[in-house]
C-alpha cells in the first residue's frame, strides 16, 4: 500500500462522523435497490408458483387445431410435448346420480388426455390420472357434497350434457360455474366411468368437478392442443409467436401468468410497461439521491485534504496518484457499504415479504393462494445480487469522478494557500447598504461569507437544492400512486343476496326479519363496455359512443379521449338515491318522471381535491345502446355530483371508474318491459357482523322459500383482500419514500456540519477580533436563511418541472397535473429547520475551540 492510500485510510479514520454518514448513504441506497429488485424478483417467482397451481404448468394452447397444424406443431424441435382437451360446450355439464340437493348434484366436467391432465393436476391426488374415456378423476369435495362414499376403482354414474339458461330469444346460453336456481340441463348421454383418481382441491381444475379422459384416437372440431416448450427462458413468448407463425396458426394463446412468473418477459408490451417504468423510476431516484450524498462527502473530504494533497504533490505525487486517492476512498467505503446494504436489503425484503406477503396470502386476494400459508418466499439469486452490487459501484464511481478530477489538479502553492476553494474578486463581495441596515454587520458578514466560501457554499446550496428536488419528486410519485391505486376503496357491505325481480318484495321482507342484519340496501351494477374484452363472445354490442365526446370532458381530462373502456351504471334504493341527490342540491322530481335520468359521480380518482371529470356539456347526453332490444334502457344524464369520501354511494364503484347512478324503481320499471321479471334479478347488499353465518342463513332461506334465480355471496374475503393489497402497496411505496427521505436528510446534515467544521479558523478569527456569541449566532442564522432561500429558489421550480415530466411519462396524461402545496410548504419549513439545526449543533463544537491553537493549526 502506497503513502497516498495510507493517508486516505488515516483520513477516513480521523473523520469518523462523515465516514459513517457516507457509509450510511451507501448502505441505504444499496439496501433500497436490493429490496426493490429482490422484492420484485421474489414476487414474480411467487406469481409463477401460484400460476402453476391455479392454471397449470403448460405454456400455450391452440384452438380448433387441424391435423396439418398438429403435425407441424409436433414436428417442431422447439416444442416439448402436446396434449389435448375437448372443448365441445354441449358436454361441459353433468348431473351425478345422488340424493343431494340440485345445487350439489349439478357440476362441470372437462375432457382431456393424460398429457394435458398431468399439466393441469398440480397438487397431490390419490390414484392415477385417467387415460381414456372410460376413466375419470373426481374432486373429493364433489363426492362429499353428494353423499357418495366412492373410492378409487368404483364406478361413477352420471348424465353428461350442458347447463344452460334460456335467453329472451328462446335460445340457450350454455354456462358453467356457480349453481343458478333457474338453470336447465340438456342431457346428451348417460355415462358410467371408473374413478381412477380422487383430487384434493386441485386449483388448476377448480372449475371442474370431474375430469374425464380422452381416447388415443380422439378427434373433434373443438379439439384444443395444449403444449409446452423444450426450453423456458426470457425469449419464450417470442418463441411461441414464431412457432405459431411458422405453423400458420392464428387462433392461439399463452399461459401468461405462468410465463411471467418464470421471467419470460420478452413481449410483455403494455403489461410490463407500467411496472418497468415504476421500477426504473424508483431505481433512478435512489441512484440520484445517493450520488448527491456520496459526491458531497467526497467533495468535503477533498476540501479537508487539500493541504496534504498539495504537500504530496510538492514531493512528487502524480496527478494519477492524487486522482486514485479519491477512487480508493470510494473503494473502501464501497467494500464496507455495499455488502452491508445488500444484507440489509435482503433482511428488509424478507421481513416485508413475510409479513405483508402473509397478509396477502391469508386474505385470498390472489386466486390460487387459498391453500397456502406463511409469507411470500424470498428469492435472491447470486446474479441479481451481483447486479445490485454493480449498480451500487456505478453510483459510487459516478459520485467520485468530479472530486477525483479536482484532486488531480491540486497544485502545491494553491493547496497551501487554499486559493482553489476561495476565488472571489473584491467587487463581488460588495453588499447593498440596505442589507447592513436591515440585518446589521452580522448580516453583511453572512452575505460575504457565502460569497467567500466559493465551492463550499455552492456545494451546500446544491446539496439542499437536490435534496428538495428528490423529496418533492418522491412525494409526487406517492401522489400518483395514491390516486391511481384501484385498491384504495372500502366495500361497505359483507353479503349480497340475489333473487328474481318478481321476488324482490318478499326477499326484502325476509331480510328485514332475519336476525343479525345490521342494515341493507338494494344495489346492482351494470357495465357498459366500449371495447371488446378477450372473454366476450360474438354477441358483444358496443354502446353509443356519443357519450365519449371529448368536448364533454373538463380541460384537465382531455387526454381521456379514446381511453374510456367502460362505464358503470349503479342502481340503488330510491330512498338512498333521493338522499344522495338532495345532499348535492338536486331535485327529486327530476329523477322520478317519465324518462330514466341519472347523475354522474364527477370524479375519476376518488379525490375530493381534484376538479370534476366532466363539464356541463355532458348534461342531457344518453348512456344507451343503438339497438334497445334486449339491452338496458337508455339513461339520460341530468346531474353532476361531487365525490364525497364519506358517502357510500360515491364509493360503490372502484377508483378510476366512471359511474352513473339511477334509482332502482325507475330502472327496473323499464327493464321489466324488456326482460321477463322471472329472469330479471334484484340484489340486496347486507351489512352484518358474522358474514359466514349469515351466508348460510340466507342460502337456507332462499332454498326453503323456493326463490327463483337466487344466489348468495360472502364478499368479506374479497373486501379484506382489497384492503390488504392496498396496505401492502402503501407499505412498499411509503417505506421506500421514508428510507429515501432519511438519505436526503443525512445528505443535508453531512454537508452542512462538515462545511461548518471546515471553517474553524474563520470562526476563531471572528472571535479573536471581538465578535460576541450573540453576534456569532446571528451571523449563522442569517447564513442559514440565505442558504435556504437560494436553495429553495432553485429547488422548487426544478421540482415542479420534474413532477410535470413524471406526470407525462407515468400517467399517460389521464390524471390532471396538480401539486401538493402542503408538501411544498412543509419542505420550506423543514429546510430551514434542518439547516439551522445542523449549523447550530456544529457551531457549538467550534465555539469550544481554543482561538490561539486553532489559528496556529497548519493542517485542516
């Protein structure tokens, strides 16, 4: 180790406080980057595990595959295996022979060969999976519900066919899923199959009660090929696309969640865009804040070492040796800080994934996690940690470039005279007489000190400025997150009960007489889709697009043009509706007349501070379908109401959803003319303290009362899951912001305190010529004010500009640009408080210095 390196180590040891603060900055920034990347990687791998349990471990599928396409697919050397399912909708239902109630006897059946079955059955099971049409695998719960004491090798007797509802045209709408009391069954055949496997809650086949095998010679027009790739990597999505193009296949799909969970990210497009933007923004903010902190530490360190670097230059030290002394300091700090930061980040990620992940899993917000316990497993591969270390090293290297260059230019004479840090001409130190008249001699001295401090003063101002910009930038980032958080809403009821419209009055009376009901109201939501979704069939019809005219949008929301995909029509109790509109100064008579009128909740982000989404031109417009037959009735918009966070009605639809509210009597009066009252349903939202018990009570009541088209749902799991997910997101975002704020404050404290300590001789000189303690404090306070004003004058406009740029890149301009003025006022107060406290605490140490000894000291 050469003399320069030894002196650098000695210097780090002699300035323990600054070394510790700088190391803290490196540790904090590395920990944040580790937590972000490890947390994201762990979550994606967890999502892959969940997707495997929920959807299976296949990679893609081809609908209605032809023999030639199948041959091409099987011969492609990029394909692993190919299996089959039969999606003929006429044989998707079954009725098992048992003495159970109809809602238990009716179930769903799926036909697949042994290859497809091994990909879909991802949990433990008894027996062997079916390999031909004479064999079936049955869910254990389905057997129990039907009181069937059957085991492997026994025969299951059932009718195979389709479940359907009659539509208004007299046709059949085939469906699967939850039992509906007015559903019908079209039998195709009577079947008897051998049970070869009993499944224990296999999630990938949770929509089917029975899996039936396919014969090896199976052919069908509805045959679906399920396939896997030989190799799964980041290019797999592109590989699938290329294979389909080569085989001339256009009707295909992918197991996207499973592929994404295995980091097959190429081709994500719009799905990955927002995630990558947010992660990139967070990493960028961390690196910028850290670069400022570390750069200032190196600059202050360089200022402290000017004299001895100058003396080393006088005895032959080269520019390269002086430059490497700064890089060596960065290397030592990095060797200590980066491993500590990675360790801290891993520990933080583990705690967050365990606690918050456990909350998410317990809440069952994610389909596929119902049987899971504990938190999200930590995944921290070595390669990922190497990436973090490289990013941290780059951060330190960037921070050291300019100080290293400055160190290489230090000359012996300039260093000994310190002329490189103070180069101010006399005329630039002139002060207005008004300054001295208002602030006195101390004010004039404070003003001149800032000028005389040269680079030291500029570093302090730059530090405070960048700290202001960093804090306000992350604050605006938090604002964007809070407004766009679709999980920020609170569902006000616990159980929903639905029956035929003709039974609504009887159902209301039964609910009123049910013990344990704390309150209820009628509530239904009808969605109007202006873009065809993937799950929609050929019968999709687009509503009238005239309501989407951008002229109806407020100026801040013009960018919504072409981006509204759906509007929710909310139907509520007449009494509830009347109270709602009267609270907003509207007249009841306008909504209970000859036509169906409604009001728009004039807010998109559930934020009372934002301006309305629409202007008054929207009044008189209609939400409707061009073809009124068999569609909801036209709704005329006659009122705009403000969002009220305390209003149940305002929060019935989630964030970022346009909602139009109408009274139930007016809506159903018109719907009953279009749809048979026995087919039209009516829903009540129930508030209660024991939703599990209440769900069973209502189910028994509905069955006993022979209600038509009934159903009952306990939504507490969903509501709790939404609240938990919101909490998890807020924990991640605000935890990140809090740690970054600590870096910012450490940055200011480190720079100010080091700057004051470097001025020991200057302060000793003032005291030697008679400056009192009161004058000394006054001078420092005035310096603080001047530093703060200069930094705020630069930092606030830059913060506004960066916030606007974030608004343009992260919100697609749909969200209006609004600043949180409270944060700006808070920043002004905090800046003066932190700077003043840092200066006064550091100056307290300086005041204890012996004047003579300090002035005699030749080395800073």
